[in-house]
């Protein structure tokens, strides 16, 4: 029986007098890919930053594996939000070595994650010389180091060429089979449609839709309707 690895209950975030996220209630199934869709500035990144502890919610609850979220749960959560946190003068292996030392993990984990993201043969090449796609994959490798149960990826295909996007798509789809649930944010409908099992659509800080993706569904029309409805609600 499937269960929820993460739920949010009426999650809100205010910045001074501006409400960026309003009563967001997400339900993320275990061992699935969840696509969080929305226009730029919709509140996707703010929501993900609250789940990863980068921002403190103004109100509402985050439930992780059936209990109230605490910072201790970050040991089971990996995240790549905004640019990959790389030392550009270090190799892929050296970047990962820095993190294993910080996390107290064995060196063997470096080879494991390099293999997962297909960066085993980068040798002495520094991260600053990597393509955008390679940097994204190294960022994901860093997020995988602590054996996360939940992996959060914020706009991971931004700036990638078609081959890089295809490679990343296959990588993300492989994670549920490894026991890793993925939350993927994006404003690119076609990409999420190919990757995700379930979607949530956020606009103007409001979750206007959440459901399983159905084959043949007109996601673009659905997306535009949710955005239009949120604009009406905000007027």
C-alpha cells in the first residue's frame, strides 16, 4: 500500500506584508516523482525552501514520514535548489570528498553517487570546466550522498540543452526504483508530463490543483485554467 512520505498542511510564508505562499497542502506519495508546476514567481521555490529548512514557515505544518518535520529529518532529505553548490576549482571527486568529510560518510559513497549520475570518468577536470548538464548532475550527486529518502530538485533542467534534459529525465525517473521519492519543480509543462507521476499546480502562492497525471490529459489547458483562476481570486 502506498503511503505519503511528505505532506504540508495549510503552509504559509509571508515576507513582511507580502504573502508568498498561502495555505499550501501538498501530499507526496512515497517512491514517486511529484511535479510541482507553476509560473515563475508562483511560490514553488519558497515552498521547497520551507521543506528543506532554508526558510521558516509563517504558519502551517510539514509532516515527514507521519510525524511533524524537524531539522533532524534533513538527514533523510537531499536537495538541489538554485545553482549547484560547487567548488569550481575542484574535481567532481574532490567536491564530493569535501561533503563526505562534513557528513562523516565513507569514501566509498563517492564512487556510488558518481556512478549513479554518470560522472565516473571526469578524472582531473575541474567542476568549473563542466557543461551545465554535468554541473547539475554533480549537484544531484552531492544531494544523494546522505542516502536521502526524499530528493528535492528545483528547476533542474534550466539552461540544459536537449541531450542534457534527456539524460537528466532518465536519471530522475530511475530514483523511485531506488527507494527515493522526488519532488521536481518546473514551469516547463512538457518536461514534467514526461517525468512525473503526480502534479501540483501553484499560482500566486496558491495550490490550485493536485492529482495523478492521466495519459492524454491536456496539461497545458489545465495549467492555464488554474493560473487564470488564481488571478481572479487575487483581483
